[in-house]
C-alpha cells in the first residue's frame, strides 16, 4: 500500500475548503494554514472537525514548522495568496501576495530537497472591472497590483523549479474566473503522478 501523501494547504475561505476537500477525497493527510481563527475554525467544522488526518493552525511565527512536524513529512504544498482588499496599498498587496507566500514556498522547497515533493502556488485572480469611473480607477490599481503579484510569483516558481528539478516540481496556477473546486482539481492533478512532467509552468485556468 502506498503511503498517504502529507499536504500543507495555506489559504482562506472557500478556496481553502475546496482544496482541503479535494485532497481529503484523494486520501491525503492535510494540514491547513489559515489567515484568521474564525475562518480556519469554519473550514475545519465544514470538513467534519479536526481529526488525525485534518488539522490546522493560524498563520504566525513557527506555524510552518509546527504543522510540518505534525505531518511528519511534507509531500505537497499548496499556497493560495489572498485577493487584494479594497483600498489596500500596492506595497501591502505585494507583501500579502508575494513576500509571505514566497517565504513559505522557499521553506517548503528546502524541506523537499532530500525526498522530493510538489510546490503549487495559486495566484490571486485579477479583479473584475466595475462600471463606475471611481470604482474603475480603484479596480485598475488593484488589477495592476495583482498583475505584479502574478509576475513575481511566476518568477519565483521558475527559480524554485530549477533548484532541484529531479526532486521538486513547482508550478503556478492563475485562475481567471475559475471556481475554487475546479482549481482544486487541477492542483490534485499536478500533485499526482500525472503532473510529474510539468515543472516551472504557469497555467492559466478559465471556466
């Protein structure tokens, strides 16, 4: 019998829940890294409560090490940066969508260099264009910030993919209007045996 994959999923809301459900259905043991206590608790409750094959912790100092220690081994990391918040500055947007996720991806890559694994980043989707001119200007700024985040994540993924291509596979998913469950299915494909030939790729998804 093949050992169950150990998967760490970082994200929030319906994206975190959809990804968790998909990997649980695949028989994985999952650790969830949430951005807020209430959100993480809601996701765990929706999954049937914390159990031996599903548990989580809120993002904070030492969170990654604690969750990996509890998993025992890290086979797959799925990192889903948050969407830009209304009125968020470009600097704050890039910190949330690139700096934090980038540190997590690098830490996971270092853990996988010996035994191998899969790194999957899900870029924040570009915001839709509103009708009013004021909202349009604000949305244009958010669009610019998200586009910069996607480009930075793409560059990071390609660097990580080249670090140990015989062991670590790193790919980026860019959902443009895709539902969370559809993105989760693609992540499961890339994390499985069928995704072993894809490395350093930026995959644009649309429904």
